[in-house]
C-alpha cells in the first residue's frame, strides 16, 4: 500500500516519497486557466497549505512533481515564475501593533529573499521608507516579468486578537495597506491565491477589490479540498479494507462509519457536493485500532477563531444544539466588520456548521456536518456553559461514575454538583428543552454518545445512552413554581412504562430507566427514581 499523506503539507515531498495524493490537479488547472486572482475560505485541517504547495511547485518547476496526474495532459505552459509564499501563521504572539508590524516586515522580507525578488534599500529621499515601499518598488521594477503570490492563512493575525478590538483594528489597518498595495500591483501578478478561514471587511483593499474572485462557495470548486465518496474508495480502498479487518467489521460498515464521523462538509451554495475532512479520515486509517475518535478536536482543540470570539460573545442557547438553521446566502458569504460577525457565520466558516440543503431564493439550511463535529460542538457548549470550570472537579465523579451509582440519591447529588457549575446568567435552565440540552451537552462533553428524543411507535424518550454494558433511558420533567414535584415524577414513570421507552433494544444490555425532576426555583434535581429491568 502507498503511505498515507498524514501531516504532509509539502507537495514535492509528498510526491517524492510516493504518498497517496488525491488528484485535484484538473481543478487546479481550471483555476489557473479561468482566472488569476482568487480567495478560498476553508476550516482548519482541510489541506489549504498543501494546495498552495502544489501551486508553488507548478509555477516554480512546471510538471516536475506532477507525473501521472491529470494536469500532465492539460498543462502547456513552459515558462516558470518567481513564487512568493506568505504564511501568516508566522505572525503570532504579538502584543501590540508595533510588534505585528515588525513580524510582518520580517515575513515579507524573508519570503521575497527566498523567491529571488531583490528588495531595494530603504531610502527616505526616494520615498522608500518601509517594507511595503520596498516591495512595491521591487515588483514595479520587474517590467514585463510576472510573479506568483501565494498567501496562506491571511486572517491568522486577526483571528488571534478577535477579543481585543483596539489591537484588531490596528492590525487590520496594517493588513489593509498591504492588500491595497497588492491591488495597485495586480498587473504584475501571473497568479494570486489567498486562503483563510474568515472573511473580514476591515481589509478594505482586499475585500472591496473586484479583481479577486471568492470561490469559497462555488459549486465548481466544492471538492477542491476534502475527499469525495468516490475519491475515498478509489485512493484509500486498501487502507479501508485493512481498517475493517482490524475492527472486525465489513468494509461497507467501515465506510458507513467513516461517513457518519468524518463526512458531510459542504462548501458550495447549491449543496451539490460533500466531502470528508482529510485530517480525521487519515488519522483513523493510520491507526484504526483506536476507533472512530474525534481527531478534528483532539488535533488542536477548538480553533483560536472561535475561542477568541467567545471571550466577548455568547453561543446560541444550548437548546438550539443540533437544530437546522435557515440562513440567507448573504449572511454567511459576505465579509463582515468585527462588530457584525454573527455566531452562525463564524461557526460556518470554522467548520462547526455546514450547508445541508438549498431551499431556493438564496436560503440555505445549516447544521453540523457529522458526529465528530457535533461532539466537538457539544464540548464547546459544555466549556462555555460551565464557565471554564470542570464539572468533574466539583462533582468528584465522572459522568460515567455518577450514572453507574445504584442509589438515586447519589445520582441526584452528583448531577446537582455538576449543574451548580452552570453559568446561569448566560445559560439558564428555564424549560424542559433547556434542561435536556444542558444534560446532553454534559454527557457528550464527557464522551458519552447520546440519542435525543428517540422515537418509537408510542412516543419519544428524552435521552438514551450507553455506558459500558448499561443502556440508560431518561425521562425528564421540569418543575415550575407551584408544580407538585412528586406528581411530575410519577407522570414521568408512567410515561416510560406506557410508551415502552427502551423496549426496542435487542442487544443484551442491562436496561436502566430513570425519571428525573428538576426544580426551576431550586435550580437542582429534586426527585428521581430508577426502573431497572
């Protein structure tokens, strides 16, 4: 078997070491053949850097690294070009605008030197007073020679200071000067490609320039990054077969589990394509014995974008978790000022929400792409709901340990210690729906898969989940002021029996059916009873 391209971001090395490369070069050719200036937004872990490395190799070395790929039959260009690559992740750790300016100047100088572009000396008499002046003079001096500019993670310096508006605006102003400079120099570029996660209107020289085409939601390039169903089985069939053997399941079952956990990302506004996230897919295939883990979250936790945003903003209420959201195309595709960024747009750009359908008239349905992201979102909710406090440290027990206790009073005590950590100001428990969502977030954040409102022929249970060999069914009731808590408890118990919750389970698991009552005024669980079959 060919080796998996896990962790590769250098295209020439990947080809040299004969790792698997999912051939996207016909799309690369279409991009170059149909235009010159592009912007592409994608979440982290989708291979943006590898794509830029492929562009770099093609323009710098021609077909040297593309033997046997689709573009070899299409490419007719004999000329090579100077390629300047800027990776803005190099601009990190700055605490003020001056530090950022120095980092950016060093990045631009270093990148120009590597490309072979000679920058002139600073000379106030000639108006060359900073690195942008040097860059502009050097590019203009090329006369008829065209160059290629590739910019990776253009928004990184802004994402790291989303929670500091003053610093954000200062850095944004510096970057806007750079993109205004690029617009003036556009006649000297053979090709310009910019990647990032977010769209910021603050970069006026960049976002208002109609010379740059945003292909982020173009149906033509929806599969430019990520793996389609066909690509997954075509390029990774042997690895899937090996994984199925390791897990002692069929190859079909393995593919279905891969789809459930790592597929479902859609980036085109027609909702016509969907792709697997490369990082998680490759991580699973590399070590299938570990099972279908949450590699997307484990690799880097929650991205800086969403974490810094949440320092100044709140997520939607937890009872909206997993619900379809109807949005307009403009809401998620247009660039935004810092104060105008909505949580829905940001969650879409960062990959937590994806396009699930097109309702026509530029109305789109958004939801979580797959189980991996759904679980990551639950973890994010749990972290924000509990205000950074770890419920386990307060309850002294894990979620698994709380529910595996035989005594209902001990279970209620453990859950009440957990719920005492909830940030009630931003995430109040004020209805049965919010109670169910809070408990769901806690369970998923504790790595317990939860089935919510599971339907059978008679009704739907609130929560169902498995811990070890134990199958839990929980029916919740919410007691408002004046409600009789014991009557609500009995109502929940009758409901469990009459509607046969959990009776459809065919596996040999110990069934534990539980009724719980939460008091709005006391902010805790006040009644509970276990029905154990």
